[in-house]
C-alpha cells in the first residue's frame, strides 16, 4: 500500500463515521401530537436556537457527504491509474520488452514466465 492509499483510507473512514454521527444528532422531522403538546415552550424560549443548530447540522451533513464522495472518487481514480497495462502478468514487474529478450535467449521455444 502506498502512502496515498493509507491517507485516503483514513480520511474515508473518518468521513463515514462523522456522517453517521451527524445524521444521528439531527432531530427528526416527525411532528406528531406529542410534539404539539410538549413543544409549547419552544415557541417562547428556544425556537430560534433549535433552528440554528438544525441548520448547522444540515450544512455539516452536506459538506461531509460531498467530501466522502470526493474521497471515494479519488481513491477509485488512484486505483484505476495505478493498474498495470495489459501484455504481462498483473503481479509481474517484467515489461514486454524484457519478456521478448528472455524468449530470444531461450531460442524462442519457451515462453517467458
């Protein structure tokens, strides 16, 4: 694993955990009868404060979700770019030119491994 993969993996896990926590911290938008009865004090004392906190959590959710998607795309593109080209074994570091030299040295009868 390269250093970039490790950093992207840590950022990906951190963003995923933060997104879970922020979503769990948000208030539900369910306004049942209990909300009508118990919510009377909110109208007088803290309605604006609750709205401000809810708005901040909504913005944080969007920001973390965008960062999470961006990190996943960068991670995918990094994996796609570092994929070896065709013609040789994926696990081999041998190039096509080196494979030709090996087969010519063997008289052309054996395939290079």
